[in-house]
C-alpha cells in the first residue's frame, strides 16, 4: 500500500474514468493508490471502476454508494476510508479530466511542508483553459465573495483539487461538516484554518471537462452563497469545536 491516496467521486463518468485512472496508475513519484467513490452511476461507471480495481487489485479501490447524495458526502466517506488505513496524505480531484494528474507530484511534495495544499487556478493570474470569459468572471467573483465574507487571503478557496495530510483531516472533524455541494471546499478550508493547520497554494492549470455534463445546479449555487455567512456567524463556536 502506498502512503498516499487519491479520492475521486464519480457520477456518470464512464468515458473519463479509465483515462484518469490509468494516468494516476502511471505516476511513480510518488506512486499513489486510488479510491473511486461511485454514486450508483446509471451509465456503468461503477462497473468500470470494478474492472479497474481487478486490473490493479492492490492500488485501485472502489466504494459503491446507493445513490447520488452529493460531492461533500462522497469526499467525507472517502476521507474516512483513508483515515481507517495508514495513509499519510490524501488528494481529492475531479474525475472529468479538468485536473491534471501530473500536478499531483508537486502537490504531494508541497504537502510534506504544509498540512493542506490547495491547487490554485488563480495564484499566477488566471490558469484556466476552455472557459468562456463569463465563467471565469463568475468563478473569480465567487472566490472574492468568499474571501470578503470570511476575511481570507487565499486566491482559490473554491478549488476542488487539493491534498490533505491525514493529521489535518482528523483535526477538521469530518463528522460535523454540514455543507455538501461545492461549498464543501469552502467549509473544509475554513475549518483547516480555524484548527491551526498550515496551508499553501500550489499553481495548477484547470481544463474544462472533455466529456459528460457539469454537476452544477441552482441549488448548489444557492448553498455556495449561504454557507460562507453561516461559517462566519458560527466561527467562534466552530473554533471551539475544532480546538477541544
């Protein structure tokens, strides 16, 4: 078993999963294990994940959930799976090839010095490929909104590509996390900061998904607008919880 794990949630990613899984398996510095968390995808993604696990029985693992119950819950279950084993660092990334597996080397290396490493699209200007200007502006505005509400200086707090030391995951107190959509990234980052974790940003290049459909919805956007205020209003209580 490797000391490092990559967790990838999937829902209808039959075209993308074999490509990203093979790319991760080719990594040698460091060699990493992969946990696929599938939400009973109707397009057969779960079966593809099982086939990949048989191909790499010691490195690819599969968690089947009964249905689609949100990105945040998928990551929490994946992180808890990692914590029950002896992994030292855990990465999270999308299955849609928007996150380049080649960036994992630098992010895991950075995680030797920082407990949380955020893959940042905006550390050096804008590092996004195939997004229309409207989408870039919306993403930058969302990050600025969260930065202002929570008083943070992070460039890309909504990034879904990141690495945690398992010590940080324990301090974040996963069982009490309430957000589930893309705001899950914000809550995880804020909890890491409140609990005293060291944090760094690592520049990445983000590429719009090549196949399949985005999981963004109005409900997810609404949650993303509300959660930063909930975190700010309850920051004192949350800090006490995380520093018991």
